[in-house]
C-alpha cells in the first residue's frame, strides 16, 4: 500500500529554511513469514534520530503516570537481590528514572544526543548509542547480564530487528525479563489509525509477529497486556524459552488476531480502502468549514499528524497554526505542509472556531486543560475512530 511521498514525521523545520526537504516514498507491506506489518523503504536512522530530535517523552502528565505504573508493575516481578535494569531508547528517562531514584543499578541507552543530555540531567546513567548486538557485547564487557530489559515505543523503530532480538537474548540473565510496549497493529486496523505509519515506525507489531520474531532468538512471550497509550498499544512480556509459564492473555490475543484475520491480505485491502475514505471525509469537513469563513487551528504537532497532513493534502490554507507545548517545535513548521507551530498559550489568546485534536492520544488531558475553549463556543474535531465534530 502506498501513502505517496512523505517527509520525516519529526522533520519539523525552521520557517525560513529554504533547503530542499527530504522525502521518501512511504509504502507498506506484510511479511508472509512472520506477518509483521512494515515499511518497504525507510530513511537512514541518522536522518531520524539526532541532536535535534523533537520528541520528548515527558510532555504529558498522563504519560508520566503511565510510566510510574509501568515501573511499579515491573518492580513486583523482580526477585533478584541486586537487579540490573536496562532501558533501550530511554529518551529523557521518563520510565528508567524510577529505577534510578530507588537506587537500582540501571543503564539507559538512546541515540539522540539532546534527549541523552536531558536523561543525564535527570540523574540517569545513560549512554548515547543505537542498540545492537555490538552494544549488548559492549555492555556485557563493562557491566553484566541484565535482569530486566525495558523499551517503550522503541523496538518498532529499529529495522535490524533480528539483530536486536539476538542482542537482547544475549544480554538477558537466565531468569530475566524483557518487557516492552509498542503501538498495536490490531488497534491500527480496527480504528483506521494509519497515522501510526511514519518513517520511525519501521514495524507495527501484533502478538503473532512478536512471537515469531523473538522465537528465532530463543525468547518467548509469557504475558501480553493491552494499553491505552498512543491510541492503543500492547505491552509484551518475554523471557528465555521455558523459564516462565505462559499466561492466558497470550492465547486470548492470538485468537483475537486470528478472528480479525490479521494474517490475510484481504484485511489490508479493506484497510487501504478505509484510509482513502477517511482522507476524503476529513478533507471535505475542513474545506466546508473554511468555506463558511471559520478558523481552524490544530492541537499537538505530533509526528503521527505528518502522515495525516501529507496523505490528506492539508496545509496552511485550511489550518492557521498548530498549538504545541514542546519548545523545540516553536517557530518551526510542520514537515511537508509548512503549517506554523506556536506555543500552546497562543491557542487561548484568540480561540479559533474549531480545533483539530492531532494529539488525540492525550484527549482527556488536553480537553480538561482547555475546557474554556468549549465555553468560548469552540468545537473539537477528531479523526479517530472516525472523522467528527465533537
Ligand atoms: P505524541 O502523540 O507523540 O505523544 O505527541 C504529543 C504532542 O502533543 C507533543 O508534541 C506534545 C503535544 N502536547 C501538547 O501540546 N499539549 C498537551 O497537553 C500534551 C499532552 C501534548
């Protein structure tokens, strides 16, 4: 399936940047062996993750709470007296900082210099690196085997997935656990959230695909848990084969995926049609509002919205600006569509008639914070699970 020419999801540019914008052809396919939904082609990792990486995990209060709960749950599973915890792609330390604060030996790994700097400022022992079997060997030389390896919204970013699986298996202690969570393919297909498809998401996983991929490295899933984050995610719990008993949740989701026919090509043909319908409905709604002379502003300049804006062909003629809390995005424009991004305070300075909730995964938090917008007569527009004015 092709979504056409696409810039980088996090490729926010300075508004006076006149250089040619990097774009690639965004096409997806499903592997016939491991049933993993994936990008056919992908920009190089150095293009996507660098010293000006625009995403900081700690921007949402609800996400901070989510990661605190994640920490508490993992901690309950640790039986070792002196555990060693590693997080792959620790970003600004939103999860691993809880282990650090509680005096647990830990190590964060992240390839983006600016977020590593923030993690170190947060008191986290961090190295600036991509994760690979080579990194695993380096950690083994300098430290020891790890009892808990964690990752959140990271593994789906790494094209060398088989090498990652081997590295994790090598680094994980005999009774250790590897726990990670990622946007879930089942939700993408059910809610038509095709905005989960962008350059950084090499893969969109299912329980079937994770099981197949990690089996090759001697690891198996013993528990899965559905999460509300990122519009629907799955947390996967893995261990060395045979070291834990497999819980009911695994069979439950494997069955559910079979019922959703997630390994059948027809499912993806229907998905393609649904994406096209979604595009025309969304564009139609915004064009009609603008014809009435009303103002539309976006809320949350997410990487996901790069796919929506470019695939639907929505630009500055329809959306005046996008309000966002992330300082690094202010004064920049959206990738490919050049919509200005402004501090979220400007949203309440002059409320628009309509606001598109691009950060729909933070809907509760944002709508509570911006309740005066509704009082001013404004209306929210969402496009998940369907295009509608709320
Ligand atoms: P995410 O969907 O990848 O988590 O990105 C959320 C974006 O939305 C990020 O750029 C920060 C922004 N945001 C706000 O502007 N206000 C908010 O209250 C929240 C939670 C996020």
